[in-house]
C-alpha cells in the first residue's frame, strides 16, 4: 500500500481510503485512458501529417509569392493535432479529476463542485479586489467546508472584457483568472480593511470611506497599499507576521498579485493563478500515486491558509 504524505491532521487515514475506494476505480478506468490516448495520438498524427503535406504541396505545386500559405499549414497542423488529442482525452481527464478530488473532499468533510453556473462577485468588487469592468464570467472547481470553526469557500474564476478588434469583430481580453476565497470567522469582528497591490503614482489616498494605512514593515509597504475605516484596528490586523502569511499563501498556490479585504466577519482573498486540481498527464496510469499526491498537496495549500489565519500561533 502506498503511504501518502498526509501533511495535515485532516488527511490522516487517506492512504487507506485511497487503497480501498479510489485506486480500484482508477484501475478499471485506466483501460479507457489507454484507448483515449491511442485514438488521440492517431488523430494528432494524421492531422499533423496533413498539415505538413499541404505545406509541401503548396510549396512545390502552387509556389505562391508569400511564404505564409506554405508555412501556416505546417504550423497549424501540429496545433490542431494537439487540440484533437486534448478533445479525445478530455472526458477521462475530467472523470479522473472528479474522482480524486471528490475522494479528498469526502475524507476531510468538504464539498467539491466542478461545474459552477454562478458565483456572487459583489463583495470582491465592492472591496476593490476585482475590476467592475468585465462582460462575461465563468467559474469552476468550487469547494467549501469548515476548518477549525471557520467556514471556508474557494472557487476558480475567469473574467473577460469585450472590445472591438481591428477587423470589427469581438475581442475578448482576460482581466482576471485565478482563485477567489472567503473565510467566515465565527468569533472575530473586523471593521473594513482592504489591502491591494502597490500601484506607485496611481495609489489613492482614499478608497470610499477608507483612508490609507501605513504598513509597519517597509518590505510590505513597497508591495502593498492598505486602506481602512479604523486606522488602529487595521494596523493591528496587518502586523508583519500576518502579511508574511499572505505572501506565503501567494507562493503556495503558485499565484501572483494577491489582494484581500476584511469586512465585518469575512476575509475575502483574490489571487491570480493557473488552473488547479487538474488530473495531470494522460500518459501515466490513473492510479499512479504521484497524481493523487499532487492534488492532495494543492488541497493542503488551502488548509495552510485556513490554519494560518484561524489557528492560534504555535498550535499544532
């Protein structure tokens, strides 16, 4: 039996669960993975060869004045082949992700939803964590539960803004892609404190009813800009060890431009990240332990956040 790195108390016993309930299903579904990979590779190879063949035919038979008609098919052939491979393996990849992440969530008592039709962005916009200028949004991988008495929620979000292209069509630009998190503290009560990334000359002295708050540590002062309704409370909240925890959070999720806001009993966090909780390579057996360990580590990074913010300093 493989022993996973159960680096949080909540993960204890997951190795047994994996052996009894997760691995058997992954082994059965591995035959589906192998067929999908085989068909995907054949389709990718055929499309890539067709692209190169078209390029050669245009080059030798048509001989256009421009090199683009020759080069473009050769370049787009492999790209379209890759898209075909990903399309043919998408179903088994999605099923594997749901099975593994779902097992981890069941073990720690959290809920996981891959499809998220709607998520309320209002508090993130009100507290300046997200732009109010976007025209479409999509969400996935929502998880929520309780840790150390605090209600926790996380979702992956993608926001896009529409503009007109040079050719007159719609052009979509990503304005945010990453994780949105909310922690509801059961006993603590805060005023309103918002910490954004430093924008140099574009920093404002006020944000609505909040005034700028100076940070104690000059390192964080260079990277962040803080605002609060209560200057004393904001300085107590934003002491150096807490700010370091937020920087550590950004690193733990391989993210960038983390910003956050305390509002009454809630802490809202926005951090730009790539897609997380993915199934990984389809060229390896589905029951490969490293695949599950990676997802376990990603979920553990979220527990690190809650632990750092909720558990008392020095507690195990």
